[in-house]
């Protein structure tokens, strides 16, 4: 009896790794390496750019500080402060000068305008909203004197809306009256008197 030989050989287990599997492993490894390399390069470039930008900003800040210091020195801050203080004093003096009044001018005006048969007493002076107002108690010897006095006050350039009221006949035959009028602010303006040279310092 002749011996039987098996004519085909089929390995029961795979020998080695298939070529396709090896290629896939190598290809996968190369992609991860490439991604890691790109990420590293991007991070490195970004860090370098950030450092350069920070250095640029620092340099610009130093230059700006130097320019400010140079400009400040050229303006002479101490001298500017002195000029500002002087200007404040001048403005304060100007405001005081403009608001200062010479009330004695009211007495001079009444002295010049009062007729002989009229006399005034109990003068009251108020300044309301920058408008000077006077109130007087008066006594006239006759109605003719009172009419003459009213006519003079009405024609005065310094009296505005002069008004007599409260007429009362007193025991001595005279006529007691109340008088009120607003005044032209220029009459009592210290500044105007100084500018025109009409103010007497010995008043």
C-alpha cells in the first residue's frame, strides 16, 4: 500500500503581519507626529510674536514718558502755576470792583435835586437783583413844592420810575409823603467812578 502525501500546504496561523496593516500603523504614527510638530511651531511662533509685541509696547511707553517729561519741563509748571494764581487774584479783584458801590452818591444826588421847600428823612437803600432801590420819608411845605420836586425827579437821568405816595397833611400844615425809586446802577458804580476819575477818595 502506497503512502498518502498531502499535496497542499495551508498554514493554520498567519505568519508575520500583513503588509497593509504595517502601512496603516506607519501612516497613523506619521499623522500624529505631524500634528504635534505643527502645534509646537504655532505655539512657538505665537509666543515669540507676543514677546516681541510686549517689548514694542514697553519701548513705546518709555518713549511716551520721555516726551511727556520733556513737554512738561518746557512748559515750566511752576511758572504756569504762578500765572494761574495771579489770574485768579485779578479775576477776584475785578469781580469785587464791579460789585462795589458808592452809596454816598445817592446822598449827593438827593442834595442836588431836592428843592428848598422839601426835605427827606429815613432813607432806606436796598440792592435787589443788582438793582438799587431807595425809599424815603419826605415832607413838603406846599403842594406846589411837591409838584416841583416830582417834576425834577421825573427828569433825572439817574432815577427810574420815581413815585410819591401816602400823602398826609400834618399839624404844621406841611404834607408828609413816601417816596420810592429805582436808581441807575452807574450812579453808584465804584468801577465807573474810578474809570472816569470822578471818585473822590476823601469822601
